[in-house]
C-alpha cells in the first residue's frame, strides 16, 4: 500500500492533511484485519499525513470488479506462459521470456509478469467505442498499477502487535477485531491509535462528521470527529452499537526493541520529507526540544541533506546527525520579556534536523491596533511609536525589540502542542547513534552559546 500512496503523491493526487484514502478488502485476519495490520495503517497515515478508511467485506461476500479483473490478469499470464519467446526473427516483446537465468543470476519471474501487464494495450483494459462507450465511461476501475515486491524491500518482518482490546458494548462473544468491519487511521490520532466501528456507513451525516476539524487539547475519545452520531441513518438499527471507538495498538511481547525503533525512524524520515516540501526561506517554523518544549526560528536556507556524519555542538547534549539526513538552517526568534506569545528576530544561527520540525510555516502577526497589541501588564504603551525619552540603555533595547516583535496565534500554538503529543508516540532511544565517541564526526557550531533557547522555548497550554 505504501507504493500506492507514494504513486498518488507523486502524481499530485494525494494531499497532506486533506486527502482520505478508502480501501476495500476482504476479511483475511492474518493480513488485513489483525493488530499488526492496523498498526501499520497508522504508520502509513502518519507518514503520508492522510486518513485511511478501510472497509472490510462481510463473510461470504460475493465477487466484485476487482475480483473479476484479477481473474482476467491470471488468465492473461497463464496464456503468456504458454506462448514464450522464440528466436524466429519476429517481434517477441509481447511474449514471456523462456529463460530463468540472466547473466548468471536468477531472473525474477514477477518482473517479467509486470512487464507484460504494463503493456499500454492491455494495462487499463480495452477501450470501447460505439454502443459500449457509456459502459466504458462508467467503469468502476479506471487504472491498474503493478509493482514487484522484492524480499529485500519487506520491512518489519518481526513486528508483532498485541490483540486489540475493545469495550463490551453488549454481552456475549464476538466483540473483538473480528466483529469490526470499518477501520480508520488518522494522522491526528498518531501512530498506534485507530478509530474502529462495526459497520461502515456512507450516509451524509457520517461523512460530514469525519470532516470536522480536529480540536487541539481535546482527548481523542472526546473529539467531535469520532463522538456518537445520532444523526446517522443507521442509528435506529444499531442504537449506539456502531459508535467509533478509539483503540490503542501495543507492541507484543515478542517484538524486539530494534523493530519498533525501525518503525519510528521510518515515520520520522517521512515526516522530514513532508517538512522539507513545506519550508520556504524567510518563513517561520517551530522545532521541538529535548525537554518537551519548542522554539521558533526563521528559515534562512532551503532544506538540504548533510554530507558526512556531523555533531551539532551548539546543543546540550550535542546532536549526532547522520550522513544524508535532512537539515535546514535558520535564525532564532527570542521570546519578548513580559509578553507571552510575542517573539522578536535575532541573528543567532542554528542548524536543525527536519525530524524535529513541528511546523514549517507559522503565520506571525505584527503589532496592529486595535486587534493585536502588546499585553497591558508588561507594556503600558501597547504599540509603537514608543516614548524613548530618558530611558536607560537596557529599556531602550527592550523597546526596540518590541517594535520588531510578532505574535503567534493561539490556534497555531495549540496545534504545535498537539503535534508534540503525536511526536512523543515516536520517541525512542537512539543509543546506537549516540554511543559513538564522535572521533570521526565533524563538529558544527553555528552559535556562540546556547542562550538562544532559554527565552523562546514555549510549552504553555494557553496563550493570552
């Protein structure tokens, strides 16, 4: 499924925090409806920043369009295996190669099958015209894509997540994952959390509910997006038995630590790619710190991949950045004294890992009367021009900073805190990277001290 999402993104059809992917599948518990499968869906949602809504077919379901297309594909390949290539001077590109070795190495039969299936003359079906044109235009499947999955590309072989526990909404058995036919993973829920209910519903009330904006600071179970919906057309039938339930998928006892670290590292690398696409010079971004706070900075370069392992010595403790990791340079914004949420620019430079970026483009509001003024308590003169007469040097410097200061909105601040909550689900100890004595690492220091973080760190739950 990762290949499908990547293909949609490259074609501009998948948009972060906007798109939703609807996935129909059968009820194979070992593949598509197990705790491990649901957990991997949460990973994909966080990597691509899209919702994935999986609808599972009921037991004994009939065949659909995809089953029919798969049958034609199998028949096509069987016919090709019976008509292999011949050295007779004719064009054999539409025939299957009759050898299993190439250059002393085993040839991949799957790759040969994909080559034939991707033939433009049969890939998306026969184009109809005349009296069949209407049926052709209304066909359910418009595109087919094939790819080869190599054994070396398979990730997380040893990942085993524990069985999901559900609340008993009624007495009796059959209340586990096997009784749920609608699974939704959401980047706002984070890795390891999914919304699950018994029966998929496509009524207008349910669709409208899933479009409700996420409320930062509200626990997932209380989010309006997933609360009980009595407007649902199926409400008279289920009477509350089809509510969304937010469940946590936890690692099993047999899952090694290294496997979970690989999962989290993969998600963070994908998040870094998303942030790299959003960063623009002179824009304002937010970066997390090791003490569960964040600071703001202005981007001074575009993201780039670092060459060779480096040690960022401006941080305490120093941060080890691996070769090829995405980083970006910027200048700190300092917090204005006695003005929570207000920041002024500095010339103190820094280099940040994009894995630590919480937001790439934050809109800051300058002082503007009467809607956006400095707080009355610390600043009797709430907007410039300030009275500079008789002021000491220290106060003059404060007033000059205030003139250049801008304010972060409560909504942006709350969203950053919410993103910090989701990132905490991905915390893991990079011991294999930090245990290195650093003798071969190049040290990088872009600021003379680390005082730049002291005032501008922010983790307040609310801003005035």
